[in-house]
C-alpha cells in the first residue's frame, strides 16, 4: 500500500510541476472528475477490458471531462498504457495535498451533530491558523451520533470537543487509576 501511495505521489508531483500555477486548480478539479468516473463499477469493468485498445480507453475516460488540460490527457494516456488507472484516486489526493501546501492552506475536517454557523466556522479557522500558520479549507461532516461539540481533524491532529469524547476520556481516567476509599 505504501508503495502505491508513493507511486501516486510521484505521478501527482510530476503533473503539478508540469502545470503553470494558473491551471493547477483546474487540474485538481479534472482529476477529481476522472477519479469519480473511474471508480464507477460498470465503467471500471469496461475500462479494464483487455480487448479495448489503450487509446480508446483513454479517449472514453477523457470524454467525461469538459476541455481536459493537455497534461491531464497525457497523464490519463500514460496511466492507461501502463495499466495503472487504479492510481487515479490516489494521484488526485496527492495532487490536492500538494496544491494546498503550495498555497499555504490545509484541509480541516469537522464532524458536528448540527450544521455550523458562520461564527463557529470562522473561530475554528482562526484557531487552526494560530496552530499551523496556514489557512484552513473546511469540510463539515454531519454526525448525529455526536453529543454536543465537534471533532476537528487536520494534519495528524484531532481535537475532540464533543461531549461523547469527554465522556470517553473520563471513563478511561476512571478505569485506569486505582481508587482510594475514604471512610
């Protein structure tokens, strides 16, 4: 698995360096579209059909993207011809991470029981900027299983302010120490 991610990162890095900065967001969007399309079970089965030529496979896949960049066309053709189309999703992830890093931004994922208001979003982004020095790009996941508060993830950090998280920590603390009985 690690080798596959490393290989995908190499493809993503080569694509990133081949693009002018003005086309990088567009390339990310096109990679995302292609990744979603290639993950479709029926289309995937069709694309892995050995009787179909590599050029035809690339052409079919690229037909789903409006005005694909030349670099994206070359990448898809290369992946198809090298039988590495399964790397597309990991390339998209690696490319997006590099794009965020280069623009001094960071992905911030939040699990919340309810939709966050503007003030809450701004406060979280402000705190992330204090910690990382980078602008946060929010992705909010609604999780009705959380009880009050939220869970924030960025880089390798997890900040759990939910009541359920606090209860878990209290439970662990109570279960780990021997108790004294005072009479």
